[in-house]
């Protein structure tokens, strides 16, 4: 049996039998799952911190799968979405892939197919969340710098030497050395090159 994974798979399908059978399948493989009878019901429950993967039927009463997908993304949920589609809906699913969906499965599919795809999607989601957490931590470190440290760091990133920074800011070179050391410690970087690489991973607004 597959070891339990963090997060939950959310199954959005207006057919009770499909929702229940998929929830049972995932549970049998050690994966937490929850069913939703419509896109509207799922959207009303957002945000869902445990959302690691979404299984979404293309054709449903009310909001269609693609309409639900667009609304989910509009609500800020970035969990990977796997579409379930009949043969006639493949072009719709392909269009959704271009819009950012993770993948689609054409009915009928076997148990291993959908479980394997869900596991890959959940792994991708975990990687994305880890990256976002690291960026949030780095942005917080950046925000903790003093105004003077910001000035020194800006000059460090241009390749300026300590003496040049001291002359530019009108401070002692020893003071620059202290600021440089504190900046690298606060930002978790070993040198200016590594610092530049870290900052490049931040959104433009946080740099």
C-alpha cells in the first residue's frame, strides 16, 4: 500500500458513483480524498489549505469543468488539476492544459493510471509549496534588513569593494565590513554571488 501523502485529493464530479469510487480507490492507496458534487460547492469552500490535487470532470451540471478550473485559479488556488474527459471532450481538455491544467485522463481509465497521475501531481504541488515557503522566508529576511544594510547590500550587488562602499556612503570601512557580515548572515548567503542568486528567486516586487 502507498504510504500516506500530505494533503488531500479533491474530486469534483456530479456523478455520485464516480466520486465515491474514486474516493474509495484513493483511500485504499493511503491517500486522503474528498468528493464535491459541483464546481460551485467546491468554490464555496475555498480556500482549502489541504488541497494537494484536484480531479475535475469536464462535463457537469452548472459550472462545467473548464469554467470551474478558471474560477479555481481566479480564487488563487494553484493545486494541480487533472481533468476527467470523454472522447468528445479531449479538445476541451487539451485547451485546459494550455491554460495551466496538469493533465487529463480519458474515460475509461484504470485504477493505476489515475493513482499514479495523482501521486505525480501531489509531488509537484509539494515542490511548489516548498518553493513558495522558501521565497516567503527569504522575503521576510529581506524585510528585516535595516535601511543602512539595504544601502550596503545594493552596492555589494554591483560588485563594489568595501572601500568603495565606504567612500560612497561616507562611513568607515570597518563599518561596511560589519554591515556586510550581518547582511550575509540575515539573508543566509555565504557571499555576494550567492546573495544575488537568492534575490533573483524573489518576485520583482520583493527584490
